C-alpha cells in the first residue's frame, strides 16, 4: 500500500520485486555470480538490479526463468474483461 494512496507507486512495486527476488535467489542457494552464469545476465546487471532496481526487461525475464518464475509474467497486462467488449472499443 502506498504511503499517499491505496495503490502502490511504481517505485514501491519495484522495491518489493527486488526484495522478493533477493529472498528467492538466496532461498535457492544461488550467489549473484552463479545466477549471472546460469541466466546469461552479467554479474554487474544483477548487482545493479539488487542495489537500485534497474535492469532490462529481457534480463529480468532471463533471471525469472532461472528462478522458475517465468510463468508469473504471463498474467501481466492480462485482459480480464470480455474480449468482445474490448474489441468494440
């Protein structure tokens, strides 16, 4: 929940994702270097992601794949309304 409203801000969502990522990486027993090796994402990119939250979308997906979380992205931007109504707009 946002400090000033009901919905979280993009910055708050990013911070939460970074923290969840770090917890999951550690829980799976992966160092930053091992995650970099397995994902093909540079060690520097992983360090930057974990410290300030910046990473390319492609690199984030590669990391999610190694952490067995790639399917979590399938629901992003999912249209939940009747598709016929959406097509008429």
